[in-house]
C-alpha cells in the first residue's frame, strides 16, 4: 500500500479510496495507536488549532479567570490553549507573538494592559500586522491601539463607580493605592477615581499613593498611610490583591475595618469573596470566552473560504484584520460587602 494512500485516509482527504482499503488503514492505525501530529498538520495548513494567550503576570489570578474562559471555548471547539507570561514587557510580547506565528496559531489574545507612551508600541503594531497578514487572528482584552478587535471593560468607569460607592457612604478623604507605574490600566483607574472625587467637590480629599497589583504593594502602601496620620476615611486599591494587602495591614495595626476605615478593591476575584471585600465585578471569564470565540469563528470562516475554488486561504483572515477592529465594552457591577460601611455623622473622627 502506498504511503500517500494511508496519508489520505488518516487526514480525512476526499480523494476516492475504496472502502476496503480505508478500513484496512484504520485498523492498522488503531493497532499501532496512531495519532496524527498536530504540528505536522499545521505545517501544511493555513493555521494550527492553537490559541495563544499572552498574560502580564501569570501569578495574578485576574488572568487565571480570563484563561479559563478562553480554554473552555477552545476545548469545546477542539483547540488547544497556550498560556505565556510576558512580565509586562512589550519586547516579550513581540517575541511570543513571533513564536505563535512559527506555530501557525489560529489566533493570539493580548490579555494584559499596555504601557503609557511605550517606545516599543510601533514595533508591536508591526508584529501584529504581520501576524494578521499570515491569517492569525489577534484580539486585545485591554484598551490598546493594536489594530485588532478588543473586548474590554471601561476602567475609568470601574474606578468612578466604586469611588461613588465610597462617597455615597459619606467618606470624604479617600486614599487610592495605584497600580503598577506606567501601565495604561493604572492611568485609567486613577483618572476614574480622581474624576468622581472632583465631581463630589472632594478633590482635596483624594490621596493617591504609589502601589501595584499584588498583596505586598497594597500592604506596604497602607503601612505608609498608617505611619502618617490622620488616617483617611477609606482606602481604595486599584485591584483586589492590593486591597487585601491593605486590609491585612490595617487589621494587623489594630484598626477596625470598616468601623474606622472602609476598604475596597476592583476585579472581584475569588479572594475578594473569601475576605468579604467590597469590590467591582468584572466579566473576566466572558472577556476570555468572547475573544476565543472570535478567533475560532473567524478561523472557521477562513477555512470555508479556502475550500471555495479560486479563494485564497488567507483572504478572510486579512479582511478580518482590516475591518474587524471593533471594540466590545462589557458591563461591570459594584459588589458591596463587609469591608465598607457608612461614615458616622459629625466632625472628623479621631484615629488612634
């Protein structure tokens, strides 16, 4: 039996082969426990059944929820998810995108925020364009000018709304623990916080402090607040991990939360529920699942187009890159829990 005949049977080719020969090939394949090589198939196909996800910090549970949304959709469609940590480095994003091109991935999802005034941004845009020309779909889950579709939340509105919750409780001096310096999401959440404080006539009570998106940053920033009295009425952190660090520092110092100080975060990760943290629920799972669905559906359309005589295999992919840079903004919701309470009426409260 010719090798080409066996290959046609195992690849599902429509080339005419007798039922007897097909059965014989499949029987031998089953006996040998043969499995087609996904990589080998990708080498002769426009793309593989691979979806890459580039995350800023693989330790941050924010990205775990997104990745689960991607993987659930990908698995049901017969795709494989590849998660890659880029450590908030644009150069690493570019190199990982090149690796995804080498693997002929169906698509790549940029799950993390970009940098403000990033000198390497033009290089990343060029890399994204090259991937798109190759038929690789790209999706961003943050506000970034990458020339590709995006599925995002409005981070200014997220911070504005949780600040509004604190203002509605009567808090007048609010400390805001910022995210990592230089990140777009950090700027947007800071702007949302300051905007609500200004709208309430409380600009003088907005206390912005450097921090980060991890427990240690929130804890350290709050220790600095404790060391410089008077204490604020509330502490708002740019994400839940930092808020939990703030909560821990206050309780370790014997400061009652929420009796003396309210604490809130953003994202509504599982940790927030464990410590009864007031926060903002973001649709992280939905962001990941929508991004994966876009990639897989577009790849399916590209495959259908390539099966039509005279239609180039990359035509649909290139068209999707050109006209598919739409932005989908998903809703968020403030989730009040036990770490925030109404500020007692009367003069400014003394703090120990």
